[in-house]
């Protein structure tokens, strides 16, 4: 995994990267979602995220960030509009199709890791491949490769409770990458970490994106957005209030 040594050509947020290598990974068209009571949680959202982009979703509590993530992850369905991810019409999937979609197309990282404490680190990481029907040996090989790349190989046999928060989040990222997802979704991935571990996870996410991983990060943390994304969406009252280039961190190589 290499972080680029120089700054790539700057791209204004309103001129998305084009070309076959930058096909849309996420496309939302006029998506709305209203829960039983109250105003729409999402209100006519249209959005395209292309392969290789890193996008932060910011906004106050209640602005619709989790709802947006749930729709992209196939955990919920819109009332109106379409959600397409890597060519799959996610809004049309039934339960089994949505489960398969989540196993194969998206990797998810959560604030509180959601690791299985009864399993070793290696088994946690390999689990999504086993659920997807990958042969055990191939799953182990891929898990070993990810642990090596993410610097957690020495913890392979440990259980997650023995690890620090930052290490647990590395395990969760490895698990999310297990099935080579088109899209990595992270929901407040540094929210439960001290600042040093948080920076470590920021660096990891930035490096994964530099290697081509499409990334969407939902966060309250402007520093996280600045450290590992290039495009920032601000949600307000279920609408995209702005869609701009993420301001660079002063002095940082991006
Ligand atoms: P955020 O993640 O930005 O805090 P959410 O997507 O969680 O925002 O919430 C958007 C709006 O939808 C809020 O008004 C919230 O109260 C409402 N909401 C979210 N989930 C549910 C739910 N399961 N049932 C009812 N209302 C919900």
C-alpha cells in the first residue's frame, strides 16, 4: 500500500473524474425516505460517486447521514427514487439479495468495530469470505495478506478484546476489505478512538483510497474528513446543502 509521494492534479468537486476507470460506483436518483412521523429523513437526494473517489458526508445530528448510509448499504429502502451501487439496483433487492449484495459489494466499518469477541482476529477477518462461500484455504490466504498489509499479523490468533481500539478498527477494516468490495463505507470510524489511534485509522483510510478503494465516510469529525477524503457533502434537513472539494489539511501531502 503506497501513499502517493506527490499531490495529484486537483479536481474541483463540480467536475467529477471521468473515463472507464472512474465509472459510477454509487448513483442515487431523487431519493426520498420518510419514517412514519415527521419530515423526510432524506428529501430528493441525487448523487454520483465514481470509482476511486473518497467522499465525506457531514451534517448535524438528524440531517439524514445514517439514513443515506443505510440506503447505500441496502439496509433500508427509499420510498421513492433509485439507488444503484456497482451496477446493482439496491432499492429493488429482496432480503436475500440485499444480504448477498452486502457481502459482496460493500465493506462496512463502524464506530464500535462490531467484531465477534469469541473469534480470533484471523477468523473475524475471514468470516465474510466464508459466508460468501469462499473456500476455507483461500479465505485464510486472503486474511493473512490483509493482516500483513494492515500491520496486524502478529495478532492473528488473539481475540479482539486483547487489542487496543486502534488495532480493533484495523481488524474491522481488514474484515470489510475481505471480499474486495467496490465500496468501503465507514460510519464514524474514529469516533471511539483516542486521537493517536484516530490518526492511525485516518492514515489507513487515506492509503486505501490512494490505492484505488472507493470510500464514503460518514462523520461529525471535520479533521477526519480533511485527512482522508477529497470531496465533502453537507447534509441539512435531508438534502445535500453543499458538495465541494474537501479543504486540504495545511501542509499535508494529499
Ligand atoms: P443523522 O445520521 O444525520 O443523525 P438520521 O438519518 O439518523 O440522521 O436521521 C434523520 C431523521 O430521521 C431524524 O429526524 C431522525 O429522527 C429520523 N429517523 C432516523 N431513523 C429513524 C427511525 N428508524 N424511525 C423514525 N425516525 C427515524
